[in-house]
C-alpha cells in the first residue's frame, strides 16, 4: 500500500564501504565475512536510506533504547539534517528477504582544532536484532564503521559501553586505557528544542 | 604589527550565555561566580572568535594535548566549518588584561534518531592555564557548557575523563553509572584526510 519511493537517497556515499580492508582489523571472523560479503546472500550492509523508515529502522533501534513516536516526516527531516551536515555515517544491515533493517551502527565525525585540525570519530547506537544472533553481525557492523572512520582520516574512534561489552570491544582493537577510560553522563529533564 | 581584524565572527550566538541559570547546577562556587560574572573584571567568558588565533587559543589548547602547527588560514577554515555546521560551541575564557585565551571547553551537539529525534551533547577539550589555578575557572567553563547544552535542548551530555577527575565531575552533576561508565578508544596510524 502507498507508492514506493521513486528515488531513495543514501545518507552517505555507499562506495566508501567498498574501500574497507577487513584484514586491517584485529577482529577475527570465523567464518570470514566483510561488509561486502556479510555471510549470507540475503544480507546487505549499506548506508541508511530514506526508505528505511518503512523498513523498520526505528523498530530495530528501539531494541537499544527509547525511540519514541517518530513520524515519517520527522525521520526524513532528521535524515536531511544529517546528510547536509555530512558527518553522520549511519550504517545498516538489511535482510533482503523481508526488506527489514535488522541492525545498525552510527559513526559520527567530530572536527577538532587539536591534532593539527584533526577529526575524530564517535561510535554510537549499535544494535543487532536478537533473532540474528550467532552470525557475527554485531562484530561486523562495528568493524565496518571502525574501518570507515580510518578511511575518512580520523585519528581515533571512541565509544561508551557497559562492563560486559569490554571483552568484545577489546577483540576489535579498542583499548580501555588504565586510569583514563571513564565515561560520565548528566541527564537533563527537558529536551529536544533544536 | 599587522592590521587588527575589522570584524570578528563569533562561533555561536553570544547571547546564549546570558540564558544560563547557574542555580540549576549542583556545582557549588565559593565565592559565587557565573559565565557573566566570572569573578574578576578582567575575565571574560564568551564563544570562540575568529581573532582568537592571535589571542593564543591554540597555545592554551596545547596544554591539553598535541595541537601541531596550524596556520591562521587553517584555523579560520576549521572555524568556518564548525560555524557552518552549527553544532560546535567552543567556549573560551579571555584575560582582558593581556588579551590572551586562558581556558576553553567545547560542547558538540550530536543529532539522533533515538529519543524522539533527540539531540545529545559531548563535552570535549577542557583546559585552563595552570597559572590561573584557584579561581574555579575549570569548574566555571565546564558548568557553562553543561548549562548551555540544557538550553539547547539536549537530553544528556557525556564526557570521557581520567580517574582523578571523577570526583570533580561528580560535584558538577555527572554520574559514572555502575556497570555502564566505560570509555574505550582505538587510535589510527593515519589521520586528517577530511
């Protein structure tokens, strides 16, 4: 029902995902999989697209945290903002059998003055549907955006995580530096005025 | 030597700093100071300006980490990028006697789909010159950008810090949630292609 979107937009250039060298990552995949060959012919790793609102992208995210009620117009508005700013690399896994988004991770670029006007990366909002466990897809999506940050020229990438995920991220090359690996948060009562 | 810049640009609207309610912060200042009244008539808290390259902004940052050689043109280019993107709130303290930047902190806004297309804040690159210790200026600059994030409508602000700074950030209202307060980092060999 409803017309299919005639022309979908990618959030970022999908050809970037062809440049990732999975041999550069310390992460071990068994069997070996990559963003281009994710292990099943019906799985596709790609940038977020405008039509992913109808492919259950937000429902997938809701397994991670509170998403709230978001209309298609609101989704497209935020998508357009991210695309215009150019520093958002939301990367998804689609199940081509059901045309559903079954996982995603976000790489955000931050521009700095330090490190010779360097750029750094933040890993945000990693989720893979529970029903797809055992396919290394969590590792795949995280390594994908981690390698992408290197291709983009970042000097580092960092993330915040729960204790139980430390071994997982260590296996991918992330380090919890002794004496310097704390994340602290302040939550506000109000929100969402921008 | 050299002409003074005729018209300097602010990185963001300086009137935002008039909206901060320091009574909302759990941080205690003794004596009480605010962004508008930072305790000395010769101290000024304000957004980064284009002319701050000549006021030693980068020299101040170099007390924090490696800054590298940055020409004025490179500085102005990065400044223009940040200003165009609109989500960078680099906030500085100037000593009006010497016209030198003596501290700064950066608030970066990240746009999300989660939390009803919410926005969150990152605290980055906090530094205050050692020679200005004892004036509560570290606390002042951090509370300033923390309150600013609330005015902008963020649902949370987070930071990465060393162990020894945990009590300081707790006193300002930041929480290291049990089991969920890890920061991990991966550093790349290459950098800076964007």
